[in-house]
C-alpha cells in the first residue's frame, strides 16, 4: 500500500464521509472499539491502497480529515476490539466494514466464507475466529458530491384525504416497458421518464410508495439457488440508494427522478427497513454494524448476549434503546427529506421500532423524537403496525401523526366479497374510515391506509383466480408464504377458458377496486392491479426478479378496459369530497336538514335496525351520504357541498331488488356506475323504485347537487 495521504484530526460531526469543497471528513461511531482504520481503495474498488489509523476520538466517535480526498473516493473501515461473542463483542479487523453513513455504495456483495467473523463449519461455530480478509468480496462506500440543481422543487404537501397511493417496485414497474430505451428500463431514470409519468397521471394516483431503495443484500441461500432478494427488505445502507436500479451509477439520478415526479404533482414515499439489517443472527455475516460495535447496534438477549433478540424473523433487531442507533435512523430520515426531497416513509415492521424493553410502547423514544422533529414530523409517516414478537400486532395503536396499513380493512373486504356472512357491521366501519380503530385516540379516517392487496401476498388478479398459493418457483417446496389468503378462484384454479369464470373474476376485481377507491381513508393500489398483473399464484414472490413479478406492458383489451375502470373510479373519488372526507361521519341529523349525514340502509330502503346488523345471512348493504353533511371547507374557507350519494353493495350469489330510499330530499338518482353492467351508467331511478342489484355487485347513484 504505497500511497500516502495527509491526515488531519477532523471533527466528530457530521458522521459519515463529508466533502466540504477542500477535503473529506470521516467520522465513525464505535463505543467499544480499541482502534479504527480508514481503508482507501483504487478506482476499481478492488485494490486497497491505504490503511489510515483514525487519529482521534471524541465522545466515542472516531474521526479524521483527508485534505487531499475528493468525491469518488472509495473507502471502508476495519475496526479492532475484543472478539468475545459470548459477551456480545464481535470485532474482527480482517472483515472490511461498510460505513453506516455511506451516501453511495458501489459493487455487489460477493458471497464468500471470508464474510464471516468465525470459521464456517467449525464445531465451535461463531465462537471461533476467522482471519481471512473479506475486502475483495465487500462493496465499498463512495464519497459523494451533494450539490444538485433542485430549482423550485419543493415538498408537495398533498393533503392526506386527497392522497391516492400506488405501491410499486422501481425495477418491476418499467423493466418490460418497450416505450423506454433498454438502458432506462427498471431504473430510477425510467421511473422519472415521460412515459412513466404520463401513465401515473392518466391513472390518477397522487403518490408513489417505492418498495425499499436503500442499498440491500441478496441472501446467500437465495444466491446459491440462482435467486435474489428482489423486494429488498434486507438493508445494509440506510443513506445510499440501491444502485442496482441506477442507469448512471450516480445519486443525482435518484434526485432527478424525484424532481420530475414532483413537477408532475406526484409524491415519492419510501418503504424503509430500520427494524433489522442484512447481517442476520449470530451465524450471519459481518458486513458493517456487527463489526463496528455489535452490542451497541443490536438488541441482544439479556442473559445470553451471544444471541440476538429477533422480533422481525430476519435474525436480528436494531437496538432502539441506544441513542446512537436512534440518531442513525433520524439522520437517515432527515437526509432523505432534506437531500433527496422525498415526501414520506412507510416503516416496515414498525412495532419493532417501538420496543424499548420487550413490550411495544407506542410512546417510546422513537415516536417522541419524530414527534418533536420539525422536519420528519411534517413528512407522511406510515406504519406497518406489527412485527413477529409478542404483542407486536398494534393496528390502531400508533400515535397521532401516523397513518397505518390497515389489514383489518384488507381482510374484511376479502371475506365480504368472497361471500362470507356476518360481516355487514364490520364492513360499515371499514367503508367509513375505521372509526372503531382510530376515533378514540383523536385520529381521523386518513389514519387508515386501505388496501386489498400489497407486495406481500396475491395480486388482485390472483386473489380472484387461486384458492391456494403456488410458490414452487421459490424452491421451498411451496411451504413459504401465507396459507391464509382469504381468496376465491371463482370456480377454477388458475387461468381459465370458461367465459362465466372470467366474467365473474372481472366483476370481482371491479368490486374490490370500487370498494377500495370509494372507502373513507387513504386508498393504496398495488402496481399492476389496474391491468390484471398476475404472479401465477405466487403469494411470496420476494425472490423472483423476473417476469413473475415484472409488470407487463403488452396490454390486452381486458387490461385496457380494467385500467379505464380504475381511472374512472379514481376520477369519481377526486370529484366528490364526500368520498374523501378529512373527518369521520357523525351519523347525526344535519342542522336544519331533517336528515342524517350518513344512513345505513337495508334492501327495503329503510334504515338498518340493531337486529339487522347482527344477521349472519346479511350480505347486502346500502349507504346514503348527504352532500350537505360535509365539515370540510374549500381553499377560501367556504363550506363544501357535494352531491348526495347512494352506494349499494351485495356479495350475495343472487340478485337483490334494492328499494331506492324515500328521503326528505328532491330529485331522482342517476347511476354513476355498476360493476355488473357498464350499460347502466346514466340510468335514472326515482325514490321508491327497485334497483336490480345484481349478484356480487357494487353500484353508485348520485342525486342532484343540493342548493348552496
């Protein structure tokens, strides 16, 4: 290593590698390290050209300043200290370590036994010590230039009640899109391209929720099977965009994507994984945190610190009790907001972040800090409100300021539309924003992120096409993935040539999509559900980076027809404030109107009785929304007034004559849509008429706009 560098003491802040225009400051936290070496590499990233002992330590942060260093420099660390796994210490300077604060990471991890701090196969397992150098197989951090011309780009601040989320995978969305040049398909540049933005605008979504884009690692067992961790829930770099989605290899590409989407009025929300890392359990590799300070970064078993507390099912859990770990997460969130201009975050297995001791504490340090942070608290914050630990299921329990993935909504709608009985009571709660979950804590309908499908599970097409999972391609003997899909194949397993089966499936998809878009709360649409995307019955396609998961762009007539339906339903939602209220319905009479803001109706057109809510056979329900019952105001502060609306639902297998209610309002009712028959749109029905509500269908009727 012949190269010599001038080395100054530097400063402990900011953490990471920071270019100041003259040189680069390096700072790394390690509470228990005895020595830290900064390792520099040549342009290829393969040859180590210098090892520089960090000359100073301040408050457990090791730091150095290299006046000759410039952006583009590739670096990593070696950290010295005790190797005593039985005491929770796993230092091994033979293992090259990624900087937790690296803003860019280059090179794919190449699996080799050298990544493990112990001798793989040794009878003592991780109690042994391995001296092989992992540098040839380890990605490297890169010093970056943060300057970027954002122009007038700013946070969009789309109100929650106007938000429509599209959950998607960066690569999977455009990998097969022939409208894009080959080099842009499956990349950040492809996502920010004109054809992609035009697609989102035509569909009508407001916000993209990107599956993890933090740098992640492909699990060794997957690589050995010829598979990879496609979803990316295996993070190793919380600041660095995953360059497997980069066309240019530059972080400016991600920023350009965000800028282009913002210019089109579309938000960017990141799915982030702060609950665990890719280093696994006590037998996992040493890639970064484990070798920097294992006992600080991870939750260890109190009376057996050789082993990890695992609330995630991924081998480890980050130690939210440690202030430097909390700082790492907060710094990462602020970085993505301030430097990358993202609009919000969806937190994977968020209950793990709430655990201070063993129990989930919804007012834990993590939430306290976010609530008090003037930057992060103003972003869109979405929790996946569960983990795999005891007491980890916390739907409805997160603090004000947070929205939640509402799996109670998902399960209720799946059960209802496949024909289960006894659900009309819960259905009413879910349609109107789940007040049973959120109202008592002072939260609003927008706390509920409503979804029928998400990346984890069946696509919508598969939900109505398969009774059983078909995960054979994952090479786990079809044992992986959930068996509780609440799906119904409509009479045939998988693709069918039977017209009656395909017609029913198409109707069921329209029922699900109409229910999703017209429920109170925030709808989340899964990528490709609007064009019949199928994973061939695979409900756990996390390892399928291929056409099983990629979105097709060779749309068939039935795909374009469904796209048009979804587009029209989204447009209907946007056009009617009553469908995206910021406040819960009260179910009380409107002052001076002689009618409630909300009425639940039976097929006779009468208000539901207490006994009818309990009937197990009930599968039909009507709901009247009063256009004069809004509590919202327009941008000038004037009260909003909307059309009166009548929604009719039936999951019964036979037609139900549904009487149009006779209410103290004027005018007849026009059909906005009917999932059983598009020709009914524009038809008129008078109060007292019977509406022929077809089997398994959803209809919406509009009354003339009330006088203001």
